C-alpha cells in the first residue's frame, strides 16, 4: 500500500496471490509510505500508520478502505508507527512492532 516516491504515496493496490492480479482501490486520503494493511472479509482493507514523507513523522490514523471509498476509523494506534507488519486471522486485524513515532533525520557532513 502506498509507497515512494512521494507522488505515488496515495496509490492503493491489492495483489491477489492466487489470481496473480492487482486490484486498484481508491487513492489513500493522505500522503504516506510504510503503511500496513490487512484484507478482511475479502473486500475490506483495514490500514494503519505510515510515514508522512514530507514532514517526517509516523501517523497513528487507521482507515477502512473498500472499492467504493475510504473512511477514517475511530480506531487509532496509541503511538504513530510506520513500516510495521500486519496480519489478519479470522477477519481480525493485528499489527506487530514498527518504527518509532518520530523519525530522525540524519545529515551527512
């Protein structure tokens, strides 16, 4: 979901391993990379976190995404995270670990 460079940070696609196809979903509502998501009931993506590439902070928002649209969820991460793993078991979403809530820029001399 989403990605880099910044102009592609709103593209949402779901790859079907069995069919080898890539389904397009509506564009993500905010610029983000490192978002994680899980597919629930074969038609609902539940996504959380991600990094804001322009402002360098991890997001805490979660979204419910269907082919018909996107809605911000009342469920939020307690702390902003990006680049975490997620898994869906019995149509329940869970995320594991992830980057810290504030990214640190390192400059070279």
